[in-house]
C-alpha cells in the first residue's frame, strides 16, 4: 500500500494502516483522522484533499509508507518482531528513495524506527539515515487530544527543510 518513488519532497511514515485504510487502499482514510486537514492548513496543499486522492499527492512529491504493513485496529496490536522487521525495511526504503524529509507521523513511530526515547517535535539529530531530515510530528489520529492549531504549527516547520 506504499505510495513511494524517488525524488519525494516528503515521505510520511505512519505506524501501520488502519482497518479502514486497508479496506479502501488509501492512507489516513478513517473519517476521524485529521491528516489531510493538517496538510492543507499547514500549507502543503492548496485545497483539502480527500483520502482517495492520495495518488495525486504522490505526483506533488508527497509519499506514504508505514513502519509496519499489517493493518490493525490499534498500534498496540503491533508485535516487537513486526517493528524490528519494519525498521529494517524502512531504513532500506529511505536509503533507496532518499526523500528530502521523512516525516514520522507520531513520536512512537520515530521511537520504534530510531530506538530513541524522549525526543521533541521537529528535526531529529543525528538522523538514523544520513542525508535525510527526520522530522517528528504528532499523530493525526482522531484519538490524539492535541489542538489542531498546535499540530498544524508543528507540521509547518517542515517547510524550512524543503528545497
């Protein structure tokens, strides 16, 4: 279900597909997910994009992948073995596709990828994959209680790293 190619401006990295996303074949498809609203309000799209238009975002330089490919109801259902394998596969994808920014949609995703704990929002140094900005943003899940405006401000910070 990846939407990836070389030359991406941003590769958005989630935990894994939701059941709804796996059923529809589109990223962030759960109606309660705020991803596309955040993307629009942070200035990445000129209009509010729908999940079924995620392929159009690929043409604009925005790709999608997950650290684990198996759909689950919750990230808590992902096993340590799946994270280990997903970490290895994700490192290979980043080395192959070389996006300008790997945006981790949730601190927990980056913790699983990097093995680090206690990071703040934004760019992470040193990057696990040299030459790629690794940027941590809040999860866009409807379960997250952070105010939308705060989330949008964190996502806006990615603009600094795009050429």
